[in-house]
């Protein structure tokens, strides 16, 4: 069960990472 939660957290992090990068870029351009 703990491993499953870890896999889910890892997947979410990988999905969110590009969005954070683009969000940072938008803030810098602001």
C-alpha cells in the first residue's frame, strides 16, 4: 500500500513538473 502511494505521488510529480516550469516562465515574463 505504501509503495502504491509512492508510485502515485511520483506520477503526479512528473505530470506537474512541466506545468510548474511553464508557470515559472509566465511569472518571469510578467
